[in-house]
């Protein structure tokens, strides 16, 4: 009998025999095979679509389908061209997000996510997402002020600095595009003449652009060394010492050398 192209065939139910179960009782034995009647399990009819149509019965038609929709005219001159309004709405959904990466050692995602929850949980942090090439995306609520997050940096997890930028449309997600870095610099053996905002600003400018002081340097609670955040080019040669002017015991100009250290500084290894 010929089957029409659009026809569907239903196979009749097929009885399945349940296996007999043997029980052992202490001190007794019984052959239950002769006393247990086979139980017929009726399988549901299997419907096969011979017309090559929907496979919903095989992939689970009862599962949620989400909110996807089909747009047959999305290609214009070979270019995927959704409405501009759609792109703007998508950009708005991610406008309050930060993109971050580690320079020399990529940390495990669970560690980074837990750290972000602990540090930024009260500042509107929602979740972290792992992107390609070791990049992290940190999503914040629309009401949060992510500029404050950036201004409170640089942030470190352990001794690994987390480099952050606000996500924007058109931004390159290639870490090779990073041109400037924020580093903590420690100036040790600093003469007291430099312990003013202007003095520290002049000193730091010999390495890069001064950004901020750490809390103890700001409050002058620790004067063994000054710790200052500096913006430098990624190719900047970072000195281990500086020769600086100072005043001698009679107030005349003299010179001394101070030590410069870095809790972390970039190496030539691959960024993560």
C-alpha cells in the first residue's frame, strides 16, 4: 500500500514483559518464576512523521521554547540587518557592565565571581560572565554607579591586578588593544620634603600620570613609604630607583636616591 507524502503512521502498542524478581528468605527458598505472572507493560504509540516535518515529538515538545521568533527578511544585500532600534535596546541592556582581564595569570572563574560578589555585592553587582580569550564581563544593575567602581580601583585579587573598562558599543574585546595600565607604585626612603600633595604629584609624574593615593598615604598614617596609583603606558620602562633632589641640613640643594617597588608589574608573558 502506498503511503502519501504527508501521512503519518502510528505503530500499534507492543506488550513488554517485566522481568521476574527472585526473592531470598532466610532458611527458605522458593521458585517464584512459576508463581509470578508476567505483567504486560503497554508502550505508548510511537508516531513517525514521514513527511519530514516537525520533530517535536522526538526533542520534547513540552519543553519551553523561549521567546525566539523567525524573521524571514533579515538579510539585506547579504548583510544581517536587524532594526537599529533593536541594536540600541541590546546595547542598553549591557550598558552597565565592566569588561576585565588579568595580565599574566588568569584566575579561575568561581574565584573571580565570588570575589566580585563579596566586593561589589552592595554596589549593584549582579553576576560575572566568562567571555572568550580569558575576558570577564561584570554586569551591574541599571541603578548602580559603575564609574564609582572604576574610580575606587585599581582592584587586585591576591596580587593579580584586575584591569577594568566600561563596556561600550564598538569597543575592541582584544586584550592586545590595551595601551595603558594602572599600577600601584611604592616610593621608599622618601625625604619629608616630598610629603605633600604637590611633592608626591611631582615625584609620581616621573613614572606616569598620578591617579590616587592609598588610604594610609592619604591620611599620613604610614610614612615609611608612599603608595600611589599611577597610569602608565604598557611599554613604559619601570625604574627600581630614582635620583631626586632634596635639601641638605643647611637647606641647600642636594641629591639622594630612593627605592621604587611595585606590588605587581607587567612582564613580557601573555596576558590572561
